[in-house]
C-alpha cells in the first residue's frame, strides 16, 4: 500500500518507485534508475538540439556521426560513450559538460 505524505492525497515518485521496484539499492530499482538517467540524457540532447534550431542530420555532421545514431540516443535506444557525448556537446553544440555525483 502506498503511504501518503503529510496526510495529503499526494504520492511521491519515490513512493511509487519503492512500491513498484523496491527501495534504492534493490537490483530492480537500480536498473530503473540507470535507464531513467539514459532517458534523461537523450531528452537533454534533443532539447539542446531543438533550442539551437538544428536537425538531427546537422548535429550528426557537426560531431562526426550519423543521423540514425543521434536519433537512437534521443530515443534511448542506444548507450552513449562518454567520448561521443563530449563530441556532441563540444563540437555539435559548442558547449561544455558539467557533471555532479550524488552518493
């Protein structure tokens, strides 16, 4: 049963995930978290590309890959190597990558 916060009828995302996949640290939950981060990365790349008014083809040409690969990244259908991510950000967008680590 889902617990409610502050006696409201609001269930937090963490509560839903705890119920469906287990608490953080559980194998199923960690797999979900990894897949979600990959999905978020694809969304960030797509949003940046659109904000810059670029097509997938234009981004691919700028960073030395192909349109199909950019599409797979944006649709979470492909793992992305760090070197490729950096190329997309630096050469494709002219930007810089900032990382944070949460423990």
